[in-house]
C-alpha cells in the first residue's frame, strides 16, 4: 500500500475544517468545541497524527463526552442540534488525528457531511454557502486523488500534476449537476428547517433606550451594519434610496439633559395592535429585524397604523410572540430573541392621521419645558417664528433656520451642564439629537405641541427589499397639526440624515447584502412552488401585454440565431472531444493489451478481474523479477489513460521492446535457477 499523499490529506482536512466552519458561523457552537476542533485541525494540517497509536482508546473517550452532551440536552442547558453538531466536530477531530486509511478518510468526510447538515440547520446564511462550496470542492478533489492513489502500483509516485486538471473539470461538472438537481428535483422549502437568525460576528447595537441623553459623540452614525430588511407593498421599484422615516418610539419629557416618556406601559399583550384608524392605499411592510439590531422595539414606516403577526427568531427556532404597548407609540416584543419578523400597515404620506392613543397627561406633556430652560431659547425662537400661528409653518421656519445657521458634526466632547445652550449659543454644532431637541423645545416655547421621535432614516434597495443600517439611526420632531395629526419636521441638514459610514465599507457591505439576498431568495426560500413557476416560465410566455413590454424579450429571429450558433458550437465541441481523447484512449488501450499479452505468454495472467495496476502491485509484493520492468509500464499507461499525457509516436513500441528484453532475460535465468 502506498503512503498517503500529503496533498490528499491536506485537502481532506481543509474540507473538514470548512464543514465545521459552516456550523461555527452561526455563533451557536460552544467555545470549548471551537477550541478543541481548532487545535485538532491545526495538528492535522501540520501532518501529525497523535491518535494513530491508540485509535480505539481515543474513540472510547468520546463516549463520556456523548453522555455529558446528552445530559446537558436533557437538562435544557444545550440545544439538541448544537449538541449534535459539537459531537460531530469531535468525531471528525478524532478521525483526522488517527492513522490514515481509506476507511478513516470515509469516516472523516462522512462526519463533514453531518456537520454541513448541522450548519444548514443552525443558520443557512451566506457564510454557510461559502463553507458548503469549499467543503464540496475540497472533498471532491480529495476523493478523486484517493481513487488515483489506490490505482498507482506500490512504490510508484502519484501523478498529481497530470490528474489535477481532469479532477478539477470533474468537480465543476459535479457542482453543475448538484445545482441542476437542486433546481429541478421536487423538494420542500429549506426555510422550514433552517434557523432564521444567529448571533452574528459583531455586537448588536441599535441606539434604542428608555431615554435619549443629549451630548457625547454620535459614533452610531458611522456603523454600516444592516439591522433591518423590509419588503414593501406597493413596491417602489424605481426607488433605489427610499429616504423615508422608520419610527421606533417618541419622547415627550425633557429634563435639561435627557428625554424620556411619561406614558405608562400597557399591562396587556396582544398578537395584533391598532395604533390609529387605517386609510386607503396603506403601505404594507414585511419587516425582519436582524441580530445586529439588538432591541425589542418594533420599527415601522411613518405613520404606523396596525402591527402584528410577529415571530421571534431564537437559537432553538422560530415561535410566535405577542406585542406590548408602551408610552410614546412604542411597541415591544414580549419574548426576547436574536431577531424578529412581523407585519405592519402604515398610512401613506400626506394623509390625515389620528394622533394615536394619547392620554390627557401625554397631551399636556407636549408643551412641557424643563424647569431650568435658559430664557434665551424662547427669545431666539420668537425672533425666528415671529407672530406665526400655524404650527407647521412655524416648524418649517425654525427647521430652515437651524439648517442654515448651525453645523452638523459627530465630534463632540463629553457631557456639559446644559447641552441645549451649548448647542445653540456656544458650539453651534451638533448631531441629529441636538437639532431635533432644539426644534422641539423652541416650538414648545411658542405654544406649539411637539415631541421628539427616534428611529431610522433611509432605506437602500437590495434585490426586491430595502435594508436599513445601524448608521441610519436618526432623531427628528413630530409637530401636532390640527386636522392632520403628528407631522414630521426634520431640522437636521438633509445630507447628514442617513448613515455617515465610509463609502468603501458601505459599498462592500451592500455587495454582501445583495449576494446574501440572492442566496436567501434562490436557495433558502426556494420551494416546490418556485420550481413550478420556473418550469412554467420556461414553457409559457407571459399572458399580459404589459408584462411582455416590461420583460423586453428578444425577437424570434434572435432566438433562432442563438439556437443555430449554440448547436454549431455544441457539434464542434462534440467532434473535437470524440476525435482527440478517443484516439488517446484507443492508443492507451492497445498498449495495455499488448503488455498483458506478453505477460500472459510467460504465465502472468490477471486473476479474478485484476487490472494491469493490480498485476503490477502483486508482482511487487511477490518480488517477481519482472516487477521492475512492469511498474514503469503501468505508470506510463495510467498517465496516458487518465493523466492527459498521451503516448508519443514510437514510445509504445520502445516500451514494449524493453518489456520483451526483460522477459527474455527472465526466461534465460529461469532454467539456470532450476538447474542449480
């Protein structure tokens, strides 16, 4: 038996590492499992197999580990899928560090398949797709090299450079076949089994809290992480940048340092909540809050009317959750989880809206001012507003004046005694919370009811959805206008309302989100219905003329021309593939037939379906005198047959002549040996 080739083992171990990484990217695998498997993988990649001397003992040590994992699952301390994935990683580690053999290789790759299945159940995210592809390619190449290695006679080198190209082509064809099988074979939706959320690789931050403290630097505005995905109906297809306000909650009480809400939370929790009466042509949103969001507050396009049908994504799967009403139009999920999905109906812009469920105490608070408010604030507001009586007109005057006279900045110092005075009269620079606070309080000094609103501003189209980033966190003002309800007025300069993250980093994350959106749509959410629609689109054109116009299908002559060109290319490739490879194959076949005839003439016939490489291996084991002559012939045949290195003109005759000379010498020596 040949010594295992280093490249094959490297490919096998790297493939196993990719399989384990497909589970690790979910963030649910225990730290101790990550550490043990990581050390084992590094040891295996260095070529060391410390368990080769005691494989049974080390395998027996896995039994108490399995028992401990079972007890942890039974006690509710560990999820069953996570425990199974962790144990599969330990099994793969034990096999990688044991003595290499065909059975060991099969066990390692089988454990890799189990880990891939575990990774699909834990997350199924885009990083899982990368790990899946890496495992498929590396495992296929390792298996292919194993087949070639087994066919090479003992003591002969494996023709790795010659076989890697055909192995790579075969791997590509196998991947294409797998894709075709996935698309066409009837199947259930992967989404039925996959966990919709995992903790992710970074810390969650949304900027939401029970209070908003004025002051400090706005570091959140430079965070490009995606916190929300939303699918809108009707879909504004032509709008790449939505530029909309996504409301989280409002605040009505300012004490000079921070904002809070005076309203008391509701003791009831419900599946569906109606904040205000609906209207015609409402905007429907299917929203998914991602793990990077990190809050239980619901987000919706202004102005939300109805919310419900909420799901919470946890490490053990999805489940329904109810909603709890708090003050300031805030709704929170009752159950805490990694992510959430829910439905919202919002009123369209410029539609008369009910102010919502506000108690009299909350209405009175819309005019409340802090006790220590500097009198210069009221004087400044009166200078700008004058005798204006309309609240919306007054708000627009103040907003325009603030945008002209003050500068937006994220570089601020620590807390100051009076942050509003510091913004208006000292620094004259601040971020969105300073602009919104100034507008809200200046309106109140003039007798106009207003409150602070927080959430996000923006919405970037990716595929058929819109994404919102953590850096889109924003604050603005709600002005109560008689007959219209609360109207949004934003004093922050328009150029600084959305996220302020570096453009290159934002572009990279946008690209990642686009690829991930395509992965989720085409793979994770791909179902039997999608398969039927795919086949229907292939066989039946759209019925509606407007659909045909939108798709802009090429004319019939273009399809015919493409068909003719494709048929010609296919026939040419087929003729080429039949001519050259088959000639090589026939030449190699004639060569091996000639070798076998000459060996049979001296009594060396194949036994029980042996191939030439098997005969060569048997002669080597038996130390037969012809073994040195047969081994190079066998290696040359394998190169010509499988390694894409054809026999050169006259090479076959030269090699056969060398074999005949060796046979002649063998015949001369055989009688002498018998005589002696």
